[in-house]
């Protein structure tokens, strides 16, 4: 596959961003390449296009498959595996978000809950420290609950919410004032 200078720039930058997000540079570059490709690519094509080691490509493809971002697609008359990336940006975002939640946030939530239970009986922890731990737990539970509420919404609804931006915040603030008045 011949890459234009713009495609090269895109792929290189995606690799750089991947490293900032804790993803191996080659994994991110292969993902970007397969996303931009208009036909399935085999591992040898990826090796030639990105000029990276075959073993690195194999390991990276396995990682991308474990995330659900890349799938094997067979091509008639060719015994090699060919690979395609998810093409829908909303589905890519959903898959990455769900995987990160599963791999990072869910285990953190488990530990925070354990710490909250243990802190109740830990005489060495001051009340202010216990409160800080509880605040983080409440925040993360609220964040993940909100995520669970929104993850099933169709992309068109999420786009409308995003476009509303600050206007949505203003609307919530208006209703919040009514709640404050009712509470008094």
C-alpha cells in the first residue's frame, strides 16, 4: 500500500498519541493504517508499508484483535490472514472506552470498595482521610454509572448532547435551582 504524505503524518501521529495513552506505538500505527486502508491487508503488506519487524506486526495484530478493534478477514484464493479495522468512529470509541473501563476502572473500583470497607475498621485512619477515600469512591461510582447510562444511547443522540455542550449545563443549572428552592 502506498501512503501519501498526509496518511504518513496521520499514522505517525496516531502512534505518538498511542504512547501517551499507554499503547505501544506500533500497535497504534497498525490500527491507524488498517483504519485508513480501503481493503484488507495481510501481515506482510503491513510490514512493508510501515517498515517494522514481522514479529512486531504479529504481536500488534494480536493485541488489536484482543481489543476488538481489528478482525481477520479471508480473501478468496489467498491462504494468508488479512486484517480489517473497525470503520465506524463511534464503534471504535465505544470499544476502546469499554475495554479501558474493563481493564482499568473496574479493577480500581473493586480496590476502592475494599478500601472503604477496611477503612471503617482501621483505627489508624483519620476521619478526614476516610472521607477523601469515600469521595473518590463516590465520584468513580457516579462516573461509571453515568457511563453505563450513556453507552447504550445511539450515536445520533450522543452527538446531539455533545453539540448542546454548555447549553445542557445551563439547563441542568436551571433545574438545579428549582430543586434547591423546593428543598428550602
